[in-house]
C-alpha cells in the first residue's frame, strides 16, 4: 500500500476542491483530519454505529450498502478523491442502517463533524468547504436516484461509465449491478451490448 500522504497535502487538496483557504485556515483544517487505513474487506462503518465523520478517500474503493429482505443493496460506490458519509446518521446522531466496506486497501481521512462545525464557526472558508461537501453529497444522491428512476438499464450503465469510469473498472460487477438496480445477468447483457456499439 502507498505510504500515507501527509495531512497538510490533504488539507490543500480539500481546499483546492471545495474552498480557497488562508494559511491559518489550512492549519485548522489539517489539525482535525484523522488518517485511517483499511484492508480490503474491512468494515469502515457497521450497521448500528453512529456516523460521526465525513470521510475523504485519498486512495481506495468503498461501497455503502444495506440489507433489504436478506439481500445486500449497494447504495454508493466511492473512489479516490471523493467524499462519503452516512448523512442521516451524521446529522441526527442516530445509529445508521448503512454499512461501509473497503473493497480495496483504502486510506481515508476522517473529518469529525463536531470539530468541523466548531472550526467552521470561526473560519468562513471552512464553513464554505463544509457546505460544498454537503451540497456535493446531496447532488450525488439525487443523480443516483434519477438514474434508477428515469433511465433504461443500458443508459444507467453508460452514464455510470461516464461519471465513474474507475469504479466500473475496479468494483466487482455484482456491486455495480446492485448499485444500478439490475441483476448481474442484465448488467452482463448491457455491457456486452455497449461493447458492440
């Protein structure tokens, strides 16, 4: 596994992506980042736990899933340099019904919500970063909801290839199929048809 990048680099990366920051604000953001390493197959969050962090994936691959009628349903697949959280659990401070698993050796940086809220009170750019992360999370959820609501199986797959090419290459097909709300057999047919185009 790659050596951990230092937290200063991650703070800069987050600032570049979400909000410009002064040197002091970078110091503050860096001070709350917590690096966490997970092996392939390790649980990052289990059902019944309270999600207390917003997570930034430095490198690796994760899936968020839940159980319905004894079956695992994949709700989100996250890759390098993306954010994930269990948003309802995070804000209600209640146990989550979601689970998060590392699909590859994964390095995440946790931003504890309470600390983020505290420092956001005194740092306007950290406030902006917090807001933009939440906006991005809501948009990702909405895009997924619209995908499964309005698109054909083939269009769902094509759109995912465009939005998340790395996930398509790296995630097991069974999880991609679940995320796109189709059977693995349908996904195989759709992939074959797409390759022929």
